[in-house]
C-alpha cells in the first residue's frame, strides 16, 4: 500500500486484468456448461479440434502459466523435458496437450478448467512485481501473462461460439486484446522472416461503446482503422483479412494486417476468406 492507503498503480492494473480474465473465462463457461456430453465432441473451426479440445487447451495452458508463476525454474526444466520428448516423437506439444485433455469426461474437464484458472489467478496475483516469468515465447511480467491468457480465452471462446452459432456481445475487454495485437506488430514481421518495421503505425479502433481507442503517433502516415472487434478477430486469426472492415493506409500497415498475430508460436494458417 502507498502512504495514502491506496493500492500501487501496478497492483491495481494487474487486479483489473485478472478480474477481466475471470469475466472472460466465465463468459466461455456459460457457453459450454449447458452442453450435453456428446456436444463436446463437435468439431470447431480449428482443424482437428473439438469443443473439448478448445477447453482442454485452455486448461493445459493455464497449468503451465501457473507453474511459471509459482516456480520459474521448474517451468524451464519441465517444459524442456516434456516438449523435448514430444518433439522427438514427432508430436506437436500444443496439439498433444489438447488431445489428451479432450479424452476426459466433459464434466471432469470443465471442473479441472475451473479449478485451474482460479489457481492461475492466485499465482499471477502473488507473482513478484516486475519479475519476468519464463514462457514458450519471450518471458513476460504477470500483467502481460494475464493479458495473454485473456486473449487466448477470448480467441478459443470465439471458436466455440462459432461452432454453436452463438453471437457474443463485444465488451471493453477487447481493449486488452487489441493492445496486445498492436504491441506484437514487430513480432509478427519477425515470425515471417521480415525486417522489423521502423515506420510507426497509427491504430484507431472503434470500441464497442463507440469510443475511440488509439495507439501510435497521431501524425503517422501509416494507419489502421476499423472496429475493435474486427481488429481482435484479425490478430487472433479468427477471421480472414478480407472478411473484416479494417482499412490500412501506407506500406507498413498494408503489409502488417495479413500477417498480424497476437499469440506466441509459429505463424498460424488463419481462416479462409468467407469462412
């Protein structure tokens, strides 16, 4: 606490992020909790992944994140061992983690995911301020870890919503995902073997409530604009660039949007146009 009895700014930011992560998780929980066991085996837009795979992946990633926050050294050792064994066997660790979890009885999987995300919340809330936690990509501080978990929860929740024909109401939580999408512009270029752009890009997005969210210099020649929802669907690769109401002005902005990627790992194939 500070001398005036208020919470430090960094702690308040992390608390807000964790509250939003909980709300995003509960929104997805509301979609899957009423499903009959056989519905968990329904294929989603992600090739080879059912609804059970989607939830199992979130539970798997939450567990790894909790280990990173609780015991960074154990995370490095265990992830190196597990990933090394799977890769040596020709298996993709992410797909394998989802596949194993998807074999669980749906109620057991749902219960495990619920418990794991609460452990994750506690682990990140208690992580030392400023400590960079190890990850499969670059190390991240607790607020960035929480943002990444929110992004993944929303993105995989979109797959589930699309599968069920549900239309989710956009919320202000999209700002976290949009922020991550902007911050990872250079990362996206690097993943594709391209030089990191030196030209600044102005991003202006219309929030769900009509407000304007903006990043980058106001006078930048390169610009991206459109609905925040569309930008989030793009950077999580849940919709094709051609199916979104986003405009790009300037060569750097135009080159960025087709390869935009807010998540760690290899470049995704994305979704087909019209999908």
